[in-house]
């Protein structure tokens, strides 16, 4: 394409550009403001927006500082809580140690009680043997007494038989 053709295209576009822009939606049209009051008002709004932006940046900076302070306070609280938890952990360890000592002491006492029960059981076994011996002696005595009662009973029967014979003889005589 030659320069002349490009110039013709450029002038054609320049002449038709305002029409084409008018056809576009209002948000895509270029702004052309000629009213000085409106321009002054736009400048004031832009200055106000700029001032508000500065205030917002200051607020954000203040919030950032406040967040840093809160973070610092949280860190202090975390360190304090860690220290407290460590103290609690130590106390739990001490309590666990005391429970272990108590358990060991109780186990020793239970073992002593178990030994006492074992010795008591041996003594009961000895008592059982003695009762068996006593039972045996009673049984022997019962057998001996039964034999004596039988002998005594026979003697009494013989005595009554003798008395009966003697009384029969006495009556006969």
C-alpha cells in the first residue's frame, strides 16, 4: 500500500469516526466536556477522591499497625500460654510420678497381704490336719466307747440274768 492510499484511508476514518463513536454504547464513547463549571466540579471530585484515597491509605496504615500490635499481643499470649502449659505438664508429670510411687507402694502392700494370706492358708491347712486328727481320735474313742458300752451292757444283762436266777432260786428255796 502506498502512502497516498494510507492518507486517504486516514482521512476517511477521521471524517467518519465521530459518527461511528455515536453509534457505540454511552460507556464506550469518549467524553467531551465543554462546560467549565462541570470541569471544575470534576476536578473537585477528583481532588476529594484523592484526599479520600489518602485517608483510606492512612486508615489502612493505622489498621496495619494495629494488626501488628494485635499479632504481637497474640504472640505474647501464645508464649505465656506455652509457659503455663509447660508448668501444667510438669505438674502432671509430678502427679504421674506420685501415682507411680503410690502404685508401687500399694503393690508392695498387696504382696505383703498375699503373703499373709498364704501363711494363713498354711495355718488353716495345719488346723484342718489337727481337726482330722481330733476327728480320728474321736472316732477311735467312739469305737472304744461303743465297745465298752456293749461290754457294760452285756455285764448289766448278765447281772440281771444272775439276779433273776438268784431270785428264782430264792423263791424256790
